[in-house]
C-alpha cells in the first residue's frame, strides 16, 4: 500500500470515531503522495471511521484538482451549473482503479491548496468560537503561543467559492508569514489542520482542541437525574403523534438523555439559544436546531412543524423536551447521527452564547445549502447511508 494511503487511513480512523470531532459523514481528510503527483482523499458519503484499504477514498491527480480552482470560466457560471461541473471535473481528476461510483470529497480542490496532510473536522470545541459573535477575537488568547496564528476564514458558501476563497487567503498568508497556515477556522463551518506528516497533523488536532476547550464551559459529569419510564413513554407518544400530524409522515422516535442534554435543558436561555441554524451540517443532517418543547402538547408541536413546512423549511427531527430529554424522529441508522449533531450543537450554543452571541446561517446561506446538497447529501440522508 502507498505510504500516503496508509497515512490517510490512519488520520481518518483516529479522528473519525470521536463524535465531538466529527458527526455522521461530515469532515474529510487527504494526503498527497511523496512525488507531489497525487492526492488520496476521503470519498464523499463515507464516514471517516469506516475508511479502510479497500474503500472510503479516491486518488486524484493533484494538478487537475488544483486547476479547478484556477479555472476562471467556472467563476462566471451560475451555482446550479457550476457545482455539478466541479463535481464532474473532480471525478475526471480521479486516477485509481476503483470501480465504484464513490466520488472524491466535494472539497477535494480545496485540499489541493493545503500542505501534505489535511484533516478537516467539525469539532464542537472549535465551533464554540467560529459560531460566536466575538469568536475570532476570543481565539487570540488560547493561541498566542502558536508559532504562527490560525487563519480565520469568513463564512463562504461551500463548494467552489469556498475553495477559491481559501486559495486566495492561503496565498496571502504565505506572503505575510513566509509559510502557509497550519490551523484554519472556518466561520460557521469547521476546522482545517494541515501539516507535513500524519503524526504532526494528529498532534496538532489534539493541541487545537485542548486549547479551545481550555476556555470553554463543559457539561458537568456524574449521574443524570432520574426520569420515570412513564414520563418518557408519554413524551415519546406525544412526539410521534405530533410528527405524523405535522409532516404527514410516520417516523420511529428515539429517546436519548445524558448530562449534556440535561444541563442544556436546565438553562434559562435554552429556548432562546435554539433559534437558527449553526452550520451546513446541522441543516443537512438534523434539519436545523432541535425544537424546544416546554410542555408536551401534540397539537402545538404539529402546528409548529406545519409552519416550518409552509415557510419552505425542513421540519425539525430533534425535540428537546424540558425535564425529559432528547427525542429524534428517524431511522435506526440516522437517529444516532442526529443525536450527535444535537450534542455538538448544544455545546456550541451554550458557549457561543456566553461569548457574546450565537452566529447562525442567514436565510440565503441556508437556501444555498438546501439546494446545493439536494443531490448529494439529501439522498444520503434519506438512504440512511451517513
Ligand atoms: Zn466541512
């Protein structure tokens, strides 16, 4: 096996199993070969933890992947034509013997502009900053001892425009510091780490997360409060009915509770904090934030779901019921991903709120994601492939 592929599997498996770093099929990784000709990258639709020697990756010609960002004709196309064209070109850049339909990660062209090993994650600890109104300024203190400062990337629609913006910012950074950035915080999106070696990249991931966490509020540990089975069953039946009345679809309802959920539900501002969508992933995998349910009344929940649909929003699939816990509507496969997204989201919301306010996606940004992901992501979601 090529050494670059072995490194790719290592960085993917080591980070992909931790839901505080990445949830569902989110995040991606890549490693460039020693001769600088190729780049191994995660395939779209596979989870990082499931990658192995046989599946979950593609090999691309690096010059072709880079040329996508440089192509000026793409910039002029409307997004609905441009994005499928980019996906197509990345597929054409693939040079391996893989006989599957697996596409390279949609962010492959972006990886092509970074150092040899790239780890892109959606860690809740980073999210607390990149989703906070003062997040950028708050990052200065924990990272003041880094040899070079992290690069802050303002929110940009994912896909081609994000790759282009990162290429530009990386070039400018290089001009300023004589070296490309190793740590990139992407507003309302996630974290990129890029290093020469797999070991170095993994070490840097750990350091960045612990630096971020050093200033954050963590949920308390210990036993959760007892919730009677009757109350759980009652709330579950209520959500089940509300979901089917509100959306016209039947779904299995799953119940989760732990310290983080309990902690969040007890906060005075819980309801206020659940307004708006944090990141593309929260929208794609969990249809936005969990719905806050003060009192379990199926009619009023169904009304709220109907209102979301009328406003052309995807109906909530997660429900935080005060004093009971989290309920998720969905298949056995997707429900744990939604739970992980909710845990990620409530951690970010709690901390960003304390930092001065939560940054959410605006309507235009949400609409772009909904349209952009419609082909690739929603299909995966429906099939429970994530
Ligand atoms: Zn991402």
